[in-house]
C-alpha cells in the first residue's frame, strides 16, 4: 500500500473553549479536505516555534491504494503544496525547527528538509553503494540529529547476520540464503554528507536473535531505542518464539550504549478452545524520555473469534515501565484499553493517554511516583468500523506544559489544548 503523508502546520489560534473534568480545553477543527478519517494510519504532533510564535505541526500518514498512489503534501496557512521527495522516514525537531526526512529511491538519497522555511533543502545524504547486500533492504528506518551541530546525523539501519550455531550456519549457507538470518541494528554516523564506518548497537541481547527497533526518542545527546528481540524460526508453521520488549540508550558523544533493559517477555500465540480461538499478541508500544529517564507503555491484546458465527471481539491490557533516577522499575498493569501513549512534561510528571471501551480518550498522570485517578479527556473519538483499536491520535507538550492533543471527531480532526498540570 502506498503511503500519503500530510504535513499540516497551524498557529495556536483556537476557535472555541470548554471545560471538561476540571481541565480547561480549547479546540480547533481541522477539515479533512484531501482524504477521509478512515484513511489515517498514524498521526504525529510537534510543538515548535517560528520567530517566537508558538506553532503546531502535524504529520499524517494515510494508506493509499495500488491504483491511487500516495504523495506527500505540505499544508501551511491553508495552502497545499505537493512535495515529491520520496517515502517519509521520520521527522524531528532540532533547534526549535521541524525537519522531515525522506528516502529518495531513484537517486538513493536521504533528503532532509526544514519545514518552517518553505520546505528548504538542508541536506542530501547519498547512500548509493554504501548499504551493500549485508544490510537489510529498505532498513534505514530513522535519521537521528546531533543537537547543536550542523549537518551531523546518525542513520539507524540493520544488518543481516548468519547464525553462530554451526548447524544453523551450514543450513543457511547450503540453502543459498534461504535459512535463518538475524537482524542486528546498526548506526552510521554522517558528518557533512560523509558516512562513517557502520557501528554495531550493542544492545545486550543474545547472539542468535534479532532486535527490531520500533520507537526512537532523542534527548540532547542521548538516544533511546525501543523494540522487540527474539529468535527467528524457519517457517510460519513453527511455534512462534517468545518476544522481549527491550530498551537501549545510546550516548552520541561517548559513542556507546549506556542502558540496556529487558522490560517484558511473552509469547504471541493462538489458543484454541471449544467454541473460539484466542489470539494473544503485543499491539501498541509508546516511549518518551527526559535525559536518561525513560517511560514506556505497551498493550497486550487478546482477540477472540467464535468458531460458529465468526464473531470477533477484543480485550486489551495496558502496562507501564520506567527507568527513573538511575533505577529500573517493575512492569505494572495500569489500565484496560487501546492505543497507549506516554508523554512526560518538564515538571517530572508522566502522562498516559489511551482509548477505553467506550471510545473515550482517557488521561492518567503519575505525580511524585503515584498514579492519579484517570479522567475522560475527550468523549467518544471516531473509530473505524466500531473497532477501538482502529483509530489514531497524537499528543505533545509545549514549553508551557500545555498538552496538545489531535484526535478524530465527526469525520474531521480536532486540535485541543489542555491544561493538565
């Protein structure tokens, strides 16, 4: 499926205000002129400034179709511009400016644009001939900025590694590459367009396993990675291995891993009962960080399918873990719901957002190490086909610790500013 990335930028001018749960909320409706709510697959929200004026940038990824390929659109001041710079990789804020990163396949370049200055080109990193066959195709997942340095970045990619076990090694070699390979994360430093020698991310796992990074958060010179590590199996019929949710912190100045935390281990599986099947799996993970403190929320879902009527229903539990003040905490269940998102403010509070079984957007805060009672942030967000796990929202704090939330409602998107502290 092709992806359509929409980049919307708007000043924090609010049209209406109302009070909910003791919190003052101001909201603005963002009309969806070029696509439908049901097309949205993910939303990212950034609080930035331009010449001292607070602004909010919104990146939306939607699923296109084979017959209608996606494109990249930039939305500023109610005008749309079509950008043709390749597939969207990620976006980041550096020195209060928003940068968007794309992979331009025809020239095999990583293109970095600064959005606030009319999409001006900042850097074009040529990777042609650099990522040879030992790297996983299409594995450049993220471009990480080095704060305070111009044209200085890290590429997050991955490399295929042969098994260390002699039997598996021979099986892979003799099968002309159809055996098991392990995926290992790699960092490549980029300075003024020049790429350094690839560096292994020594994440503290086993030799015969893969580590798939799903989330990346940068805090000054510290980068946090979150993903799953597990062994590989030969085919779909083999029993799925246990998967470990794993966190790694990497210091860009010291060029080494400073934290490696195995958070939670469970095995995705299908359980058959007399009248139904139960599919158990990880659904969503979320991470935020402040320096070397890191905060993680994730959901473990059970999908039930009845054998006769083929009815389907879902249950989802939300868990939380943190590494705070030099100490790793215990994993704790804190809610039943979908789409957990964790955000930390600058006051040391940790905020959890999620969708409950009534399609309400819920908010829960941890102050001074204690979780407070949850409250309803938004009554009934839009969900696709009545399925609570098929919705998207985004959140971010501005410099005044106001929480900005973008969520679907009434077929459009709503941008709300919430006083949560």
